[in-house]
């Protein structure tokens, strides 16, 4: 399911916060092959980010990781903030990173 309103909401939310510093970004885990996933059954209607993680303090490198619900995102696709932590974004899994996938039941 593609809903660019979700991306617009995340980017607009990012405008309300100070962007992460270079030091914060350098310390953040990296997600490669990432995508935004949306669960139609989620009451908050917020997408989560998933991808192959590197540099997480608990999750082993190379693990497919589902982050917490996202609330802010860099418009240039370099970082995303979830309810739990900041992530650096590498290459997306899809050609168009602005697409949000999930069940549309």
C-alpha cells in the first residue's frame, strides 16, 4: 500500500524537532534494505521501519529488525526516528523509498 500522506507526516514531524547531530547519527544503528511497513490493525496508524541492522546495542548485526513506530524522518532518506531510537538509513529495499507497505484489509 502506498500512502504518501504517511511520508509527508513523518517529514513534517521532523521539521518540529532539531535534526540529529552528526555525533548522534554516527552513533545510531544503520538499516540497510529498509522499508516502511504499515499494519492496518494498528490503532495509531503509524508505520514501522524494518531492515537489516548493523550497530544496534542489543540486536546482532545482519539481523532483520523491525523498529518501533516512526514519528519523524529526514526528507533526504538519511535517518528516521522511531519511538525507541534514531536509525541511519542506507539503501532502501524498494526503488521508491516513499512507499509504505502493509496489509490494506
